[in-house]
């Protein structure tokens, strides 16, 4: 009796997880389609049957068919409907404005009305300033100029052959230059003295009327040839006039700045030193008659 020396067929090599089998050249899935599964196990069954016949091993009654596992069903994702993007705006050329009939024009906004009102107010103020500059109006809050041009200083008369004496020159100065200038100033001093400590328009008008007249008296004294017999008393008059002028300027500044205390202080200086000025003016007249020499001077 001969015995086949070839070794019995080995079962196919399975993967540790039992899902793959080695067919001699590559791994095949156990759960794949039926032809592959049957092909692998059919070859294995033929080899086992041949070995059993050679050794004399009885075939098993039935071999349980391998359980086929159906492959998972894959559902296709529904197709998405993506809208096309909107076309980009073209900024290359400006869009022409539509022609709107005149009867359909939009109503003007309130800002336009305010602009017209503001322009009218500015124009009105400019007209007031021009009129104030031209002395047609007297506006305290703008600092108007006094109405009328201040009178020019009157030059002392040239002494003639008959008035070459000291007394004659003093009398010409007092009666021909200083006296008329002081008369014009004293005519407005009463209105300033009547100011009642308030910023009234009447007080402001009196101050603006007195200021140029007061400056004229100072100019007359400065441009005159004053004899020495009345030089001291005339200097006292000028000193009083300077303080009075400073008082008027302070009062005018108070009107401009709307400060009542400055107006009251300025009016007080004017009236207080104005009384002293009037007294010194009479002293000049008395000195001209008393202390000035009537003898002729020169050849």
C-alpha cells in the first residue's frame, strides 16, 4: 500500500478580524460579492477533499454555507441648487439723474430757510456798521464814533503892533481861543452830569458829544502861545481836562464792555474834575486882568 507523502492542504489564511482571506496572491474580503467568496472557499474545499480521499478520511455530511453580509446601502446626497451670484455693480460711469419736471421738484428743506435768515441778519448788521461809521446812527454796542467832526484847534491870532504887550496877548488867548472852546464843552457837561448811574442812551449820547469838544480844548492850549502871566493857571486847566478825558474814555469802554461800574466811575471823574476845571478857567481870566503887564514888548 502506497501512502501519498504530500502534506494535507492547509485552510486559507484569515485576517485577525475575520473579514479578509488570503487567496495566494492577495487579500480578498470575506463579505464581498458571492463569486469571490465561492472562488476562495471552492479551491479550499477541493484541496481538502483530495487530501481526505488520499488519507481515507470521511467527508462531512454537510458544510454550512457562509453567512453573506449585505453591503451597507449608500444614499446619494441630493443635488444642491446654488443660485448664480448677482452681477457686480459697474462704477465706471456715473448714473445720469432722471429728468424731473419743475412741478414735481422736491420741497426745499428747513436748512435752506435758516441759511436765508442768517444771511439776512448778517447783511442787516453790516448795514448798521456802515451807517454807524458814517455817523448816521449812534450805536453804543458797536462803539460808534461821535457825531460830527471835532472842531479844529483855533490858532492864536497874530499879535499886531497894538497887541504886543503881555496883557494883550493874554486877553487874545482867553477871549479868542480858550473861552470859545470852553463854552462849547460846558454846554454838554450838564448832560453828562445828569447821568443817573445807569447805562442809558441819553448818557451815552452826552458822553460822545462831550469827548471831541474836550479834546479840542486840550489842542487849543497845546498850540497857543501862552504868556507867562497866565501859564500856571492855564496848566491847571489842562491838567483837569486830561483827567476828564480819561473819565470819558473809561465810560465809553464801559458801554462797549457792558460794565456799569466803569460807566459810573468814568462819569464821576468827568463831573468831579469838570468842576475844578471851571474854577481854574475863571482863574485864568482873573490872572490875565491882574498879573499880565500892559507894557509893549520889543522895538
